[in-house]
C-alpha cells in the first residue's frame, strides 16, 4: 500500500509540473527575420538550399512582419506556378527552378534588400 501511495504522489507531482509547463509555456512559432529570408532566397538562386527549408519557409505564415509575409506569399505563388508548368518549371539540376523562376526570385531578392535597407535600427538596453 505504501508503494502505491508513493507512486501516486510522484505521478501527481510530475503531472502537475507538466500541466504548469503547458499552461504557462508558449507554443512554438516559426519566426524568420528579413536577413534570414534574404539568405534563403540567395541560397535558392545558387542551388544550395535544401527542399525542406524552402517548403518550411513558403508553408508557414509570418505574422510578425506583413511585408516579409507578402514576399513569402509571392514565393508560394512561384512554387504553384512551377507545379503547373506555366513559363516556369522545376529544374533537373541543383537549382529548384528554371531560368524564368530564378529571374522571379532575383526580383524578390531586390525587393527584400530594399525592405532591409529601410528597416529601422534599434537596440535593446
């Protein structure tokens, strides 16, 4: 009987700690900065980006930065256009898209570089 009470008490403590962690904890959120997005797009152009990173980037909304989310949505539209094969298609080599798709990505890189240039600089003290 004593063993049962001990196991019950330990289980109750563990469950209370787990419940508190779930209640007060934050859910995981995908947050990418503008600089990280720029690096992703540059790696996509050079053919160094993995497919998983690309699909995660275009598949998750970026709620903290509406301008960056707009670029992500344009990338998502490029992916859909490549799937349909309209002027753009997937490449057989290391690069994900053919030359028309790469040109579209380069235009998005220029747009993102302009956004980064006008981003205000701040410091946390």
